[in-house]
């Protein structure tokens, strides 16, 4: 069994992410009962990141291994990991859209527009497997990026820019004690990407997403506190 830091580090970090997100899923059950759009979208983000961590952990375990079925499992986990990341990016934008405009109808219409590129890219992911277009597994059973990898990256970047615009719009609408610095929630993702590159391929993306979701939940609770209008709150 490979016990190098490249395998052990993601394994323990992803286990911690799954533990954290499972707790948040149970902790936010009461919010989902009120049926608000943002609560349902937030649950979706928690669930997707849990699956991202699971497939990230599984992918690192099978990568470079030689056993019956390792090639197929590596390819499967790799594609599911990136397909889920793309779906996460889309839901994140929809969540922010609702937070800014507080309109379920608007968010539903936005989902119809933003969901089309995701569906098309997911289909292309699967169709590109035989030609090694997006990702593939080499002869040593290590995953590699294909020439088409840039396209899902560009799409996720587009969602990131859209989310940043919504964050700035939200900050503009809220001032004083009601304002939650959503711009800070991007920092865990940035740090995760930088650290991942600096550690030579050790993934921290699920951890960055989990930290962002934890801060997001805390910020939402702060808003509820300041918006109560209690007379004894200064």
C-alpha cells in the first residue's frame, strides 16, 4: 500500500471534510423545513462537496495502482470528480443570485440558462472518454489531462466571474452591521488552489469548498441576528 504524503494527505483531509459537511447537513435540517430556495441550494452545495471529497479520496487511492479494474475505477472517479465540481460552480452562482435578488422565480429562470452549459459539458465529458479528450489514464494507471481540459476550466472560470459580480452586488446592497463580507469566502478556494499547486498535486479543493460553505453558513446566521430588530441589540 502506498503510504506517501501524496496519498495520505488527501485521504485524511477528505475524511475531515466529509465529517464536517455531514455535521452541517444535519445541523441545517431545520432551515430546509421552511422551504426557501437558498436553503435547498445550500443543501445541494453541501451534498455535492461531500461527494467531491469522497471521489477525490477514492481517486487518490486507486491512482497509480495496478489491480483488476483499477483503470476503469480511476477513470470513473476522475470524471465524476470534475463533473461534480462543474455542478457545484453552477449551483453556487444560483445560490448567490437568490441571495442578491430574493426571487425564486428569477433563480428558476437563471437555472434554465446556467444549467444548459453544464448539461452539455457533462455529456461531452462522457463522450470524450474514448478519445482521451478531457481526462485519461496512462499505461502506469496515473490520471492525465487531455487537450480539451481547458474548456471545462473556462466554463468554471465564467461561473466564478458571475459569482464574483453577484458578491459585489450583494455587498453594495448591504451596509453597516447587516453586511457580510462574502468576498472573503473566495479566499479558501484561492488558498486551496495555490497550496495544491505548491504541494505537487495534493488536492485541497474539497477542503477549500468546505471552508467557504462553513463561512457562508456563519455569515447567514450573522445576518439573521442583525436583522431581528430586537430592541436590546445595539
